[in-house]
C-alpha cells in the first residue's frame, strides 16, 4: 500500500486533526466518533509508511512526514472541492479569502478593515472565524485559513516551531490595561499602581493562558470571582461592579458604560502584539489588499 492509495476521507480527517490539535476535537467537528477518526489516521499512516502524528498528553503534533503529507493533502482536498463546485455549476470564486482572528481584533480591527475593503474592492469576499492563537496557527498550517490575526507576548517568539517559519508582520504593540467599575476606588486616578492590584476580586479567563483575565504580573494567588472566555461578558461583569479584569488596550473604544480602562504602572511591562500571519510564499493580490486594509484600520486608531 502506498500514499497514492490513501482515501480522500482519510486526507480530510488528517487535515482536520492537524488543524484542531486533538483527535477528539476533530471528531466533534466532523461529526465522527473518535475511534473512526483514529482508524482513518491509522490507515493514512499505513499508506504513507510513516508515523504522521506524535501523540502527546495535550493532543497531537505533526511529525516531519506529517508536515509533508499535510501540505499535499491540503492541495488535494482544495482541488477536489473546487471540482465539485464546478460540477455543481457554482462559480469558482478566486477572490475569497479565509481570515482568522483573535477575539480582541474582532472587536475593532476586523469590522473596520472589512467595511473599508468592501467599499474599495467589492469583488473580494472575506470569510472569517475567531480562534485562539494556537488554533489559528494550526489552521494556517492545515491550509484552512489564508491569513490570521494572532497575538504574541514577550519575549515574542515565533508562533510555532514548525518549518517553514510562518511569515509574520506586527500590526500593533500595546500595553495591557485593567478594566475597573467606574465606581471603584481604583477608577479615581488616571492609572493604577501595580501594588493596588493585590487583594482585588478578578474576572478571569477559563484557565487558558491565551485568554486574559488576572493581571499577568500579579504577585499573589488571585481571588477569582467570575470566569468568562468572552471579553464582552467580562466587561459587562465589570460594569456591574462584580470585579476587575485585564484587557487589551485596543478595547478602550468599545467598553460599555460604567467601565474605566486604565494603564498599570510599576512591575514588568506587559506588552502584547497583534500580528498578521500567513504561510510563506507569494502573496495573492486579494490577500495583499486585505492586509493593507487591516494595517489602515490600525493607523486610524493611532
């Protein structure tokens, strides 16, 4: 048996596993059982004559052979899908861009950029989806996204250690801030001293290092009053006087009434970058147009 004998179903399943990072998440997305996903991966590995995935306690990681097969699988699946659209009489829309974005970018940068792009280049269609930085990076590698807005924290390492390295462009770098109720004692000044964050009640993320909540430099065990993944939910909890939370500076303009978002002084600087990432290689014109619109959206707020 050779890789040329691999089924299209196995290639689709493999790409989904590579993007989702776990067999369980891929099974859920595809509507399969986990055992069915495992069987497809096993069949593909037999056809390839090599281990394609490294099984780890926190999910799966592509082996060098897996990265090679993934690049080819993405092309095959995309071409078959394009053929299916042609047979169905649907237009082949070469100007459709698949954009991924972190939640904070979706709150301001993405809507502004897409509105401007629709006005200047109406023939370009952009489909988007939100995700965490690790999930978006996996989707880029799997070929299910063309470009993604991702986040990075000091010391600003590469998004992953796969080869070839992703092409990354920093759009904005800003300090984190803290959102407090407008009636809170901390809201009386134009900044918060880091020492004053001790003993506060926090609205945190659900244990995910990529979801902000508690101030990263806090030097005590935090008192977490509420847990929420969505930034808007956190801000409304803050507005209700139920705690304070860490937030990206870019969300100042969209904070609800009853919230003050303030910088923090003292302690290590807590900088975050929002970056545009893609696979290396020539940039199609529609992708370049979208990238330019995203950069322009950032400049509007500077």
